[in-house]
């Protein structure tokens, strides 16, 4: 949603600077630091955001997502009183409303207990497995990245330092795990880049 | 511009109002308080002055029109503040929502909330103090239009200021109508003011409304050119406020302010 400081951002060929609305119709996002308004219920929030994204047959889509994300019991509960795990699921339901072609997730499992985090990962993988959508997932949890992602990019100060398959990448750089590679990259980015 | 996105903004405000008496009550409570207070003051002035001036039509009418203007402005700012308080900008502006659709939603919300205040004000003032707004005749429609457009313009300008300067700036927004009222000649003719204040008054659309209202109460006919001037001025302010909001939004998107809004980095 922010304007790039340099270059262009294209989503399915649409330049976000000149075709912002059309580009954003194809995307959605969820982040722990951007919870939905706590003074609206789960259903009310999903209805408002469903209208913003122009979702067809919105009541049915909301019902479907409430079932998929185990949120039916909280349909009429204000989001502000939900636990962090429940709020993450509501945020994910909002992010999936318009069946985005590009789903942006910023640390979707941060601050969740391991069981809830695993559950959330499974839901996102199920969405990705439906096909037709890409998921861009930012995380500092390398075990999670290794488990979920097909491709990983290490980025520092706007530059891509390393990219590749998270399962083979550590070996290629002489490290035992992705976490070791991450730590080494964070400490000595230029050395790793040249290796 | 997609109407469904504008309606989404209105729907959010409707949900908030529906579930919260604390939000519904102020729509008409202050209007009712003003009617009672100024109704009795004007009734007392009518009794003791012996001047023949109808203070109910001049003062109470002016107070209520000014209240209408404030309701319109606050209708926009209150709807905007709901997004400030719930830190919702990131969620909203990551959707295809445009600034025109967003501001359009705030304006529609303000129309609905200020209409509630207007209806309550008309019923109470006529029932309790026999003030008939119809006594102002056809110009009343122009009065309401000028005050409405200028109220929206000031509301949009206030939203842009809070977007630019941060949530703490909210407290500078509330006194704006009180600061403008001495210049707008709400309670007295603009000619009463010193020359420099008259200059400011001529730049304020409400001044044309209250001058016209007093002329009608005194038995004269309102100047169409003057009222048209107030109307044009209000539209110009609205366009300027809209452009200022868009510029402020673009700055917030370019600098990343919108994602770190609550940090009040400008402070």
C-alpha cells in the first residue's frame, strides 16, 4: 500500500502507481500489527471488508470462511475481546475474502502458541494448495519457512541477498540449517553473498 | 469511483452507531441543551428589552443554524476519528478503496448524523419556543446548503490535518467552530466587528448566511448575489480541502507515515 521509494511494483502486470485499485483488488494482506477494528463483531468486519473488495455473494463467502477457520462460534463477538490466536484467524479470514491472487502475510504466526501457529500454517497451506494464488510470507522463524515455503528470499535494506529453495539453500552455502544461514547472513551479509 | 466501497464506509459507521448509545446520544443531546438554554435566554430578552426585536428568531435561529454547521463538520471528523482510534488506516487503504470513496463515505455519514440533529432541532425549537424555520422562507434552503458545504469542507480539512500531524492533533480540531464564530457574525452583524475582523468575516461563508438571516428577520429581503457569493466560497473551500486531503494522503503513503501513524513521528 506504500508508494515505492524507487522502481515500480507490478501485480499481474498492473502498475500499482497507475492502476492501484485494480491491482489491490487482486491482493490482500494480514499482519499482527494491523488487527481489524475491535469494536465491530467478526461478521461486521468481514462484511465491511467484503464490500470494500467487491466480493460476490458475500454472505455465503463469509459463512464459508467462518467454517474453514473455525470462527462460527465468534460470528457475533466483537474482535477486541478475542484471543490473539482468534484475532489472527479473523485477520486471515479477511485476507482470504476476495480469494486474492497474491496474499501478503507479515509474520502471521508471531506471538501465537505452537499449536495455534501450526493450525494457522495448515490453513494457509490449504489455501495455497487450491492453486491460482501466490503467498508472500515474511517471517523470522526459519523452521516455519523451511516447513511451509517453496522459495525463500533473504532481504536486507531493500536488497535480495540470497534466494532459493529453503530445503537445499543451507547446504549450498555450507550451513546445517536455514536458521544458521539466516544468522550468518545477518552478521556477514557480504561474505555470504560472495560465497 | 465504486459506490459499494463508499457504502462500506457508511456501513461501518452504522454498525458503530447501532451498537453504542454513547455515539447516538451526542447526535442530538447538545442540540437539545442549546435549544433549552438559548430558548429561555431569548424568551427573557423578548420580555425585558421592549425593543420589538424578535430574539427567538434572531438569536435562537442563529444558534441552531450554527449547531447544524458544527454537526455537519463533526459528522465528518467523528467518522474519521473512529479510524484513528481503531488504527484502521492500514487495513482500509490496503484495499482498493480510493481517497474519494473514503471521503465520500465520511460525507454520507455526516449527512445522516447531521440530519438526525436537524430534525430534533426543528421539532424541539418549534414545539417549545415557537420558532418556525419556515419563517426564513426559501433562503433557508440556501442557508442550510452553504453551512452544509462549508461544514463538510472544514471537516475534510480537519481530517487531513490529523492525518498529517498525528492523533494528538485531534484536540485542536474541536475548538475550530468556536474560534470561527466571532468572525462569522453568528450573534451580531458583521458591521459590529473591527475592520480587520470584517475582512476575515467576508472570507467565511457562514457570515453571508447569518447576515441574510438577520435581514429576513428585520423584514428585508436577502441579497441573492451575497448568498451566491457565500455558496461559491463554500464550494471553493470544499475543493481546496479535498485537494489538501489527497495531498496529505499521498504524503502519508509515500513516507510510510500511514503504516506508523500512531507513532506520531512528526512530533
